[in-house]
């Protein structure tokens, strides 16, 4: 199966997962590192990148 670059970017680029409630969120990586982004559901500031399958 060929990997389409547009689909890869949409699914994995700038997408992070909350470490507490596992909700997905799109944000710039620099903002995640500086702690400026909060989770919509639980309010935590701890995120990890999405795991590629």
C-alpha cells in the first residue's frame, strides 16, 4: 500500500495526545514544548506525539 504524503501530514503532523485523557489536539510543537497549550477536556499541559501505526 502506497503512503500518500497529504494523508500522512493530516494524520500525524502537529498532532499531539494528552497524557491524562488521551484526546487528540493539533498544535504547533514549539507551543507544546513551552507549555502554552492546555487540553480541551481535562486542562492538563502534558502532551505526547501521536504514535504512527
